[in-house]
C-alpha cells in the first residue's frame, strides 16, 4: 500500500534534502516544535550538531518584507558576534535564507537550550538578566551602524482617529450578550480622551526587537539563555520593547510584580540609563499601540497568547492613571 505523506512531512523532507546539499551534514533525528503561527519548526540532530529549522509559510510570507527580514537576520548575526544570547544563523555563500526545489523558504540556526516560563512568572534574577541584555541589544542596534529612518514602524494615530475607532466599536455592540463589553469600551474611549499625547512625543525612536515577550525568551535557571525570533526587528520605539517585556514577564494574576520591574530597570540601566517616568510612559504607549489589537468585540473567544495579551491591555487600561503611584519608586 502506498504511504501518503502529510504536507508537513513533504515540506520537511524537501528542506532536509536542501540542507544536505548546502551544509553536507547527515540528519539523525527530527523533532517538531509546535510553537508559533503557521511557520513550521523542527529541532534536528545532525552530524554537525543540533539546529533549529524554521520554515516560512507561503501565505504568511506574503505579509513579510524580504529586505526588512534579511536586515533583521544581519542584526541577529551582529548581536551574536558581540556575545549577545541569540542563536547564530547558518550561512552559505553569504546567504542565511534558503529555498528548496519546491519553493519552501527556510532558515537554519543553532538550537538554544533553555526553558520558556509562563507569563508573569519570572523572578528578580531572571528579570535583571533580561533587562541587562535588552539594554545591550538596544545599545548595539542603535550604535550608528544602522541608519535612522524618517518614519517608525508604528505611527501613533491622532487622538481624534482613536476616539472615532472606539466610538465605532461601541456602535457595533448591538447584541445583548455583549452588553458587558460596553463599560470596557467606554473606558478605552475615556482614556483616549483624557491622555496626554505630549507624553508620547518624548519617546525616542530607534531600532528594536519588537516581539519581546515570554514565548521568545529562554532561561537556564536564573540566567537568560537566549532571546529568539528577530523577524519583526525594525525601526520603531525601543521603549515598546521594555514595556512589552515588563507586562509579559511581571504581570501575574492581575498584579504587577514591582520587585521584578525594578530588577529589569536596574539591569537595563547597566547599558542605557532609564528612569521611572520612562517606564510609566513606555507602558502607557504600549497600551496606545496594542489596545485596538486585543480589546475587541470578539475578545471573549480569545484563547492562548491572544487571551493573555487581552488581559494585559485590560490591566493597563484599568491602571493607566495609577501607573505613576505604582512605579514612581522603581
């Protein structure tokens, strides 16, 4: 009886064939890694070591900019060479992204060991180390090697545009089963109406990771093992990296663990000075960026990471004005 291969197996075999021709290693063992959205990943044990293979889903890749992605890979390589904990990408004739005979795009990198911790569960030692390396990353990325851009990736919308958006969301709540969302949306509207836009104008643009949350962090006990997934690296706001790391790693059961926030700040300050007001502004700015992504009419159906992101944005909206008193002592 003929064996019908799954699509995933076909893709894997295609990639392994290409890897053998590029790098000359033999593959002894393959283990799928079920993390991420659409893109496929495998841990492969070979005659030359253990690597991680990441395939780029053809449909999802339509939303990528290849030039920006290759720039991100080049910075990952640069950071690795300077001792930053991130995986080294395998290269062949100067290239790090490869294409199989069947048109599958993929990269191969060193496999990094470590543990992914649940959101909000990092201790002070881990947060200090994360802060230290986040500061190093921002210092290296913004050392003048990369040119500044005229526009950031996130262009903050005007207050009027955001007020119109939240009004439209409120107008779409026409089902009695969604009435519990009305005060939540009204809260977003009122915050937008009252917030100080001038506070955001003081946040400096620069090159940033742009995806710094628990799923992209590996720890070996109290030490940061690796920061992963540089695909979204771009010219934006480094302080959004800070805010995303803090809200992802320090918010536990609707409570922000202030000792771990202070530990992150102390670590970050080894490379770049940051004060309490910068932390406060960063978290508020993160809400302004992400609230429309996760506070939505269908958010009750969210599961997995989107459900966590929703809870983070709700916490920020509920504590927006209290961040001053909460973090002033950090």
